[in-house]
C-alpha cells in the first residue's frame, strides 16, 4: 500500500504541474449536452494519435460511419499530441473530468487505473465474449488483476526493418540473406566503408533510446529488460533482471555498433531517422507498419521490409520477440452511458470498421480481418509484419503493465542516455546501477 501511495503521489504532482491548463474535455462535453437539452447521447473519446493525419482521417471516417447507423449517439474526440497527452489524462482522471473512453497502450492501463480508489475503469468482462477476445490482437494484455479493463478494437503494430532496395543493390546485398544479427551488422558495415552510416539510433530523452535497443536485441536474449519475464512476471524486487548477462551483452553490442563500428549515427528523435531514410542517406530504418503510411508513393517503390533478425548468443539462437503496440481503449467508471460506449468500441471490431481503420497505417486489431484476402491485397507491406509475427517472431512482449512502469522506465532511460551516446559510459556499471535503483522502486 505504501508503494502504491508513493506512485500515486508522483502522478498527482505531475498532474498539478502539467495539467492546470489541461482541457478537462470529458466533463465539459457532458455539461454542454445537458444544457442543450437534446435527445442525443453524448460521449467523449480521448486519444493521443488524433493529431496525426492518417489517424485523424481514420477516426473521422469511423465516427461518420457509426453516426450514420446510430444518429442518436454523438462522439467527440479529445486529446493532445504525444508529449502532452499522458499528463493531461492523469490530471483529468484525478479531477473527475476525464473522457468517457480513453485510449492508451496496454502497459499504461495499470498506472491510470490506480489513480482512483477502487479503480478508474469499467470491467469489460460483463460485455465481451470469449470469442471476441480471442480475435483481437493484444487483448490478452488488457487484463489487470483478473479484470478486462480495455478492448483492443482499433489497431496494432510491431516492428520490422525497412530497407532501400536501390542502396542494397548497389552494395550487392541480398536482403533475404539477412537472417541473424551478425548478418545485419555485416550488411551495415558495408555502408561505413566510405564514411557513411547504415542507420540511426535515438540517443536522448525520448523513450526510443531504450525501446529500439530492447526490441532488437535485449529482450530476445534475456526474456525481460526489467524482470526475468517481462511478459508474465512476477514483478517484484527479487525478479529484477536489468543486469542479467543477456541484457548487459545486448547493451554492449548496441554501444559497439554505434560508437566502434560507427554503423549508426546518433539522432535525438525518430523523425530524424525517417528523414534520413527517405532522403537516401541511410539504407535501414527499424519501424512499424505506420511507416508505410508516412512514406510518399514515389519512395515506396524503392522500399522493402525484412523481419528483425535472429540473435546468436552464447551458442544459442533466439527468435525476435519485439513489442506489440496495440492501441486499446478503456471506459471510465464516471461515464454516464457505458453501454453505449461499449457498443461503439465493439462495433470498431467489425469488418466494416476495420477496413476504415486500416487507413490509419497500423494493422487492424481483428485478426480475422488483418489476415483476410481483402487486407492482404490492399496492404502488402503492412501485411508482411503480420506474416513476420506468425512465421518469424516468438510471442511479442510489451513493457510490464504495472503502476511502477513510469519510474523504472525513467531509470532505464537515464542509463541508456549514458551508455548509447558519445559519453560511452561503462555498460556493466550503468546496468548494475539501474538494477539497484529499480530494486528499490520495487520495494527491496
């Protein structure tokens, strides 16, 4: 209980600092509906991705299609860009002005559910059938303490390695020959021979500083960046895994790849990596299916994708287990119309809605649709990632869905800033230090 109160206090402080000017849109919208005296049921939906053009287009089209079928329901979209969104919803939940429906990633559910005594979100087990749960990618990650607190009814993504066909052809590299991490390194080194780079690595305050290295190397060989099993726990001080042999080896490999091999140039944001790839400055970009929608048609003809490579460590071969990134939605317990809110979220899982969602650039969450002939025919590059998941990757892993995630990920980010930068701090020392700090957070 003491640990929970400490985390709650930190989130409350964040909310007070960042959220005094937050919109508080959920409460305002319901008040406006009551004052207007209309017969429509008014619902609010918060998401961090509406500021991005492909998502805005998909969400607008979803609402238009749903309103045509349900003219008595009006849904207002709220939210901010990535940087401000998370602090805003913290403040809104604490102040009682949060939206009726709140979209996050699975690893965020526990943190926000813990903000209110008795929990913030509706248990959806009374609404969802087992058949539906089995069709939705990432739905298993929406369970907290035995309760289904979110529905994976929008879209998801995981990562592969995009490449420029012409650049690999010039170096006589067959992309299909890149099967292991050593193969990938050998291919990258061919682009350093004339002083160039093969890819870019984020180094700074962005979470990509840790997440890309973790997805590509650390978690596949260790099973858990934070705990011995990030996917299933237990999540306690005794099972903190940061300075395990696999994680330390992975961190040293990544540091050497950047600073000794000089195969990756350091950038401060993922957008820099993408721009360099589009401009033909680097041949490789690790990214998800959304990258296809970001890339202009004239460049797409020169873009291919391969799966993340297998990793040989201590004589054993490990399959990639990159993170699954589903956007999932919870229903606020303060919602006055939870049945209508759920009806909208469940409708999003239908083929009609999933076809609209496909335009957002991610992969629709209903696996029946994302493996259909219609989807495969219209989304060839994106479908390759579905194929990777089925044939190249082991079970996808996300960050642990626990309230302490914010604290422990910041500790890991601080370590990454030191290890994966020009400072080149000692890897073992930084991983040992991060291990101790995370053990303290987890109550040791």
